[in-house]
């Protein structure tokens, strides 16, 4: 429930006609607040995950300001709405840290891609996002979650989760643990290449899953969930997007037969993404792009498994073993991507 004090900070209570939990994000508590004239998205920021929530607001305002001034605002982003007192957030130690944005009207989000057009549209939208921030200095953004896609850091967290075995689940997942350990050096080599400076630092979205794009009819309309925007590289966005957008299954599919990379969606997303970004990407970025879906699927796979081992303390879950199921999806998807990786490389290079 939303405390009255929070609602009163933003609204005259008599204006509100409905409030309902909204969307399927794994991190924030998200509500749609409907008033007589329009709707809003009110979110309680998860301050266990985002320990410095003011930073989210600062980064968001930076993007918002740039978006307003930019000529290239083909897609929308959510805009922060101030409290009645003129603040960009509402904070009260007991009530939490809250943020209001406009509701992107006439839009819907997807949990799973249904058509190649949607994959291509998502590619264009995330490609636009990267390109649109090319002139905003990366140093202006502070990392909201330090080391967010740093593989060595995530592996350390994974090792710690395995060693601590807090939820006493380690014996249940020994083959899953083995799966990730076997591949560790392969992915660390990729990370070393990135760290050697071949892949430039950019301002990136950092959380490009399918439900962070909003659609209207068959067209992408907005890029949302700007909480992780900050320093990173193009592999993070391209790779993380394909992990959900080109997955034949949902992120928590239990029937393992369905978990494969959808080749049409891979091609369509890539076509859309490159259409918007090929003018700004360097040769080394283009040549390494095909490694990204595997790297990001691996990273998210160990994050889900670590959370399962830790007793489900990070991601929202709605059933027992939810994080384990999600981690297994990443494993099956990764195996299929390994088979298709040469073809992925060829497709990318032929589309430049
Ligand atoms: P989380 O960090 O928990 O993923 P999000 O900011 O992505 O939170 O919001 C969760 C979901 O709420 C999104 O996937 C989307 O469906 C919906 N949503 C969020 N912001 C908006 C908005 N401004 N307009 C319409 N829908 C939104
Ligand atoms: C989280 O917030 P949401 O649901 O868009 C997570 C991402 C993971 C994703 C896996 C801040 O994204 O990094 O890839 O779950 N966001 C954060 O579904 O940890
Ligand atoms: Mg989200």
C-alpha cells in the first residue's frame, strides 16, 4: 500500500480515481495512479538495490534535460513529476523513497517478443537511446550500482554465495554451479579484452530487457526504466537486449524445450539496432558485438543463481525456485547461443 503522506505529497486526494500495482519489473514497487485527467507511475525505489537513490534522480534529470533539448526525440522517455512542494522525489525515512513519472499513455509492455516487427522496433528504440546520448559526457553520470556488469565482481559474488550457502540450497544446484564454472575463463577473456580499452566507455542504458521498451500498436514508443543508465559499453545494451528479446521463451520458462535463440528475432533486433548505431560504433565495437549476447546471458545467469543461493533477497520472486528457473533459462539459452555464435557474427558483419 502507498502511505497517504506519499500520495498527499503529489496529489489532491480527491483527484485520484484509481491506484493499482503495475508491470512486471523485478526491482521497484510500481503503481499506476489514475486521476480524472491523466495517469502517473508512482514508484517506491528499492533502496537495498539502489543505496543512493538521489543519484537515480540526478541521472534521470540529466537524460530528461538532454531529451527535451534534443532534436532527435523520436522516442519518449518517462519524465519526473515534482511533488506539490516542488521536489523531484518524496523521501521520509519511514515511508521510503518515492518517485513520480508521467504514464506513457496508449502504450503496453511485453514480457516476450511475439513478432519480428516488435524485435526490430525494440532494436531501433534501444539503438536510438545509445545514439541519442552520444554527446552527453559519460563522466556526468555516476554509477547507480557500482560494477553493475563487471563480470569479475559478479563472479566474486557468485563464489561468495556458493561458499556461504546461506539458504542451504547448494547441494540442489551442483550441476548449475558447474555449468557456470566451466565457462568462467572464456568469459573472463572477453572481459579482459573489454578492459584493455578496445571497447570504449559510453553512456548506456544497462538494463535493455524487453519490458523496458513501451509499444503503441506495432511501434516502439518509449524507452523506460532509466535507473541503471550510466557508464558502460555497447556490449552491455546489445547483449542484454537479445537475452530477452530474441529468447523463444519467457525469462522464467519451465519447459526447457522452448528455450532457444529465435533466429528471426535476433536478425530483426540486430537490423534495427545497427540501423540506429552503425554510424557511431567503432570497428572494434562492431567486431566484438556478437560476443555480447553470450556474455550478458552468462552474467545474468550467475546473478539469478547467486540470488537463489542467497535465499531470494535481490529479485522479486512469485514462486518457489523462481530464481533457479530463471537461471536455468539463461543456461539453456546460452548453450543455444554458443551453437549459433559464428552465424551471429556473420550476420552482424554483413549488416554494417
Ligand atoms: P523495475 O526497475 O522494477 O523493472 P520499471 O521502471 O521497469 O521498474 O517499471 C516496471 C514496469 O512498469 C515496466 O516494465 C512497465 O511495464 C511499467 N512502466 C514503468 N514506467 C512506465 C511509464 N512511465 N509508463 C507506462 N508504463 C510504465
Ligand atoms: C532487473 O528492473 P528490471 O526488472 O528491469 C535487473 C537487471 C536484470 C533483470 C533480469 C537494477 O531488471 O539487471 O537483467 O532484472 N535490474 C537491476 O530480468 O538489478
Ligand atoms: Mg524494468
